[in-house]
């Protein structure tokens, strides 16, 4: 059986965001038990020039919903980046998953050759749908989820690979 554009995108994003949500639940509980101001964890970075936890979660959301929309030939929805609490990040993840759940396989299938254009501040990137998914969207999504995981692990949250992968 051949892998499909849908199976390589929507279920992957959905599962990983669900796992990220469970990790954020653990982080909120960790902050409460350890009497850590949640803002400390939400603003934590791996290095001073890197983005904080909150922005990592926002970008994971943005890459998943943006990828789904672009592969379907739609404009990505805009979520305002206003989250300042674990509860607000959880709500953003839930809205993202709800958005992803609206995609049926037939909306994404056949997008391998769809022209995808991404405008960055200094250039415009052009991809086929398959190259976009494989070489830009999935790596970027996993970069931000992994960085969020690493920020929390670095700050003492007792999580491991199984938390990142979720139930197998």
C-alpha cells in the first residue's frame, strides 16, 4: 500500500499535537506541585536567542494548520498569538486539532504536485506539495514540538521519549 499525502500529514499532526497537549498538562501540574510560577516555564528558552516555550507551541500549531490548508489549496487560518497560560495553549491546540479534523482524505489527496508558495521576510519559497510536506512542513513542525519538549525537560519536567511519541 502506498502512503498518501493525507496519511503523512493530518494524522501525524493530530497525534503529535495530542501528545504535546499531554506534555503541557504535565508541565502545568509540575509547576503547581513545585510552586513554580507557570510564566517561568512558558517563557523558558533553551538559549537566549531562541524562542520561548509559548512561541514554540504556537508555531507547531501554525505549521500543522497551515500545511493542511495549503495542501488542500486553501488559505491558512490565522490564530492570534495571544496565549499566556498553559490553559490558553491547550485551547489553541484543541482549535488546531478541530481544524485538522475538518479535512477529509479526498481534500488532501492528489496534492503531491500542487504549487505551494511560502513568503518569508527575505524571500519566497516555492515547492511541490510533496516537497513542501517532506522537506519544509514536517521538519519545521517537529522542530518546534521537539524544542517545546526540550525546554520543559531542561526545566525539570520528568518526561521521556514515550511522552513525545504517545501511545503506540
